[in-house]
C-alpha cells in the first residue's frame, strides 16, 4: 500500500512539473464560467413505426366525457404548439444600458412577462440553476455556483479532475438576482442584474496543515454584473461586437450624486441627486446587491418592504453585514425604505415595520450601506 501511494505521489509530482508552465501562464480572459453538475437522462429509442412524443410540456388530462386517443393527443399538442409560449426576440437596435455610478441596468423593448422566459433561459444556459422565482413580482434568483473562470483549463486540470473530481476549488461562488420592471418609457422593460459573492477562506485559528475552510460573503462585483449584462444582451439578440461597445461605453465615473446626512428633525436620510424614477431603480438595485429581500413594493407610495437575509447564516458563520442587524433574534425584523421627491433630488429614509421613521443606528447603517452601492 505504501509503495502504491509513493508511486501515485511521484506521478502527480511529475505531471505537475511537466505542466508547470501552463499553470503559471496567462490566465483565461473569461470573467465567468459556471457549470451545472446535472446531466440529462439518456433519450429513449423509438421504433421506426412510432413517432416520438414531444417533451415540451406535461400531458393534458382529457375530459371525462370523451375517449382519449393518441391522434387526439397529437392534434391537441399541435394546436398548443401553434400558440407562442415565449416572446419574440426584442429589437436589439433599441436595446441600451442605463448607468448611474457603478450601477447599470438594461432597457429592452417588450413586456416584462414576455421577456421572462428569455431571462430565465439565459441563466440556465450559463450554468446557473434557478433557486427562487416570482413572476408576479418580476424577481428570480439563481443558486450559488462556483465561478471556475480563474482555473486554467490545461492538461493538469483535465487530468487531475478525472482522477480526483473534487481536487480543484476556485474558492469563489456567485449568485445573481434578476428583477424585471416596466420601464419609464411605455413598451419597455428595465432588467436589473445584481451579483452577490462568497469566498472560501481558512480561519486564522485553524492549525497549520488543516484542510478546514469556511465560506464568507464578499463584496458585490460590478465587473461581473457588467459581463452578465453583456451576455444577456447577446442572448436577447444584440450583436456581440455591439454589446461589448455598449457596455464599454458606460464606464463608471463622474461626480458622486448621493450623500448621507440628517434632516431637520434629526432623522438619517440618503439624498440622491436623481429624479424619483431613477432613484427608485437605483435603490432597488442597491437592495438586491447587499442581500435585502424585497418582499413587496409600492411604487405609487415610493416604498420598498424589505427583510435582510444573511447568506452565511446557514453555515453558522457571521456574514459581511451581520453587524447590521445584530444577533439571530433580530434577524427577521422588517424595514420599509421610503423614497420621496425633494425638488430635483430624492430623499431616502428608513421606516420600521409599522411605517414609523427609524432614528436608530441601524437605520443609519442601512442608508450608509445603500450609499456605498450607489457610488
């Protein structure tokens, strides 16, 4: 047994030395690379004299008053197929990206409900499973997925991955939230994509040589959001070159247009130098970025009803913003984020679950957190 282990170790060292150059060579320029581990089941072989049934949907249940026949079923399926179930590809010539600070969102011709299937398919095609989705509220969120773009796809990786499937870890996990809202212009949809990340770290108190590690939240990455927006543009019909140009043309910069202070009554307030419509969109994207769950929203009143969920709570670790809420006993407190027009600007305040102005340190911290995402 010892000889086998020594031999195996020597083989691994030899392979590592042979492929050393590729390990330290240029990195792949890709920013994202997600993979699903689920494989499609093998297709059934259909005899030549039979037709293969469609797998587009579930079988319809026939009315109890008539007999069900295969010819009747296929006729029903053909009639159903004639009805469009997805939206027509939107006009890519009118597709554009709006920018404010590091925040960007996509403006597309079409209705949110019609664009929903295309956005969902985009995530799945890029190796991101859907964790939760609510078509009525226009929000879908992916599962956590490992971003393997930083792992060199060379001989070493391919060989060792076959022998030891779990030997490689990118140390980074991402999840995305998409929010589809009716645009400011009639017949348009605003698509917001927000990123949240986790990174694998070794705790300081772990003994040397130990393989123990934990996952902890990392800051949202605007570059990854931009790359996903570019890929989504291509998915929706935009030319690859044009999509790159549009994203590059919305580089971050300019004067900061948001600040945190206190009003005349001493309440903390975030002032955004934007119209109420644009500020509403920017606050919504900021809430998505930092992990607040928007349980409801009332655009007419300018209110987001939110709750914070710590992504590290399940692992028992403290999250990046665990200081915001405090201990687990307070983790389910709801808040209201209230927006009101103030001339050419918009004022953002925090209310408690009863709609009363929040003057606590927590309310101020929430506004500071939103402010950080709006720079």
